[in-house]
């Protein structure tokens, strides 16, 4: 397992791109908690803090595919770095102005979310040009999914460290400044500067004209709902079994399960159709959500939560392979960004749905939501199996293609997309 990952990390530029992307995404990983702590420190209500965090999340979900399309059209450096700077400046405005002027607070937070650079999709577009073999790229996708779990675990801890050392305002400024440095490290690297998207057919739908991609997004909307609902259902359970400490352990256990599952999945070279493999993984994910309804004691519940997270990262890593297969030519960054957006929207919907379910039925019915959402995701994959299993067709590139007048082709390994 270690040898497979070391082979990737030994590849030229791999460590720099992975670390730079993770650092560049710190503002996004920490935005919600940093905004809440900043608003509360200024005397604002939880309702205001939640509303501002929600505005950031919605704007981020809108901006990712839009900026992803711009990256495909104009290259990474010309989009990623300006977007990172604009996002950091908008958050700095919020940090200095605060919530005194409501409209300006909402506008600045929304702009920070909207201009968050699509570094996650950009990294996945770069892996084929950095690594020489298709199997290595698939392993890199799994390593990427694991690294995201680490970032979303470590990020909130960094916020609390900054708050304890300085202040919530300093946390906003420092983390967003560090994020710009991460984006800068990526975009000045040779792979990022040399990367060009394949010429693309002029089409207003962009990546969304792919039936296979739409099927995948539909399935991952419900996986996102499952994850979002667990975070809410765990609250009343924790209240009855030890309070905030238990809640923290449950959330950490979910991340730990994903870390272990992603690490094991990426260490193996998989054969066969990725669409079929994804159906198996999603089925296992849904099955592992169901024992949460048993709601045993705190220690046993933590172990069940670890199990519930085991197949999440493998599902995401397998989905990356299918995105690469089904994204129309010249839309790979946009396609990966759509997956991020759909998952984020699904998590938000799951959070909103689980709230009233828990209020009326308690934690038991709250934990039923992720299992049900996982089953619906499996039904979507089963119903669209032929579309996902079909080899992607290379898009016919119009004479007046939108990008890359020199007809450069992005490095990819998928059938129909050979470099």
C-alpha cells in the first residue's frame, strides 16, 4: 500500500501540486466555522452566522463549475490565481467591516464563495500529465480523496488555533492569505502552466451535455444528502450520550473511516468496469449506514460511524474515474467541478431535510435518512447503468472551437480521449 503511494509522490511535481492544492483549499474547508466564530465574537446571533455561512456555501456551489469552465477555456494560471486573490480580498472586507452593514457582509461573503478557485478539479485534470500510467492516475484519485478528508479534519483545528492565538478576525485573514499562497504554488508550477484543455465543441451546456456525467451527478446528489444528514442526526444522539465531546468523536470517526477506506482502495489496482464497481461501492455504503439506526452506547456508536465512513472515499475516487471517462472533450475541469458542486448541494439538502425529521421523529429517524439516501443513489446508478457503462464518445470539435486554437490535447487515459 505504502509503495503505491510513494511511487506517486516520487513523481516530479506531484507533492508540490498535492500540497499546494490542499493549502489553497484551506479557506474553503474552514469558511463555515471561521465565519460562525467571527460573527459570534462580534455579538451576532447564531441565525446570522448560519445565514452568512449558507450564503458562502451557495455562492461556492455556483462558482465552482463556472470557474471550472473558464479554466478549460483559458488555462489554470489565468483563472485560478485571480480567483484566489479576489476571494481572499472579499473575505478581508468581511473581516474588517464585520456585520455592522448587513448588505455588505452578505455581499462580501458571497463574493468570497463565488470566487473560490476550482483547485480540486484543476488538480485532477493535471494528474494524467504528471503521472505516466493510468493505474497511477486512479491511485492518485484515491489519494486525493483521502487528502481531502485530512484537510477537512485539520482545517477546523487550524481555525481554533488561530482564534486562540490571535482572534477570529485574524483567523479569516491568515487562512485566506495562506490559501492564496497555495494557489500561487500550483499555478506557477510547470504542469499547471503547460496544461491546456482539449479543443471543445461550442455548446452552452458544456460538460452537462454528457448523459453519463448527469447520471453520476444525480447519484452523488443523494450521497451528499446522506453525509449531510448524518451531521444533523448525530446532534440529538450526542445530547443523550455525553454532549459535544461525543459529537466530536462521531464526526472524527466518520472522517477516520473514509481515510482508512480510501487508503486501502487506492492501494489496489482495479480491473473491470468502473461503473459496475461504483454500484457495488454505493451499495456497501448504503448498507453500512443502516446500523447507525441501532443507536448503541457511545463507544459502539463511534465504531459504527467509522464503518459508515469506510466506503465514502472509495466511492468518490471511483467517481473521479467515471468523470474522466464521460466528460466531453475540453471540459474536464468543469466536469470535476460539477461533481464537487453537486456533492456540496446534496450535503446542504441533507442537512436541511434531517432537521425537521429529527425534530419530529428523533435521532432514530434522523439516522434513517442516510440509509434511504444511499439506497436512492444506488437506484439512480442501477437505472442509468447502460449510460454509465457505455464508452464516452469523443466530441466533434467545431471549426470555431471555444479554446486552444493550436488544437492541443489534454493528457487523458479514458477511451475516446487518448492523448
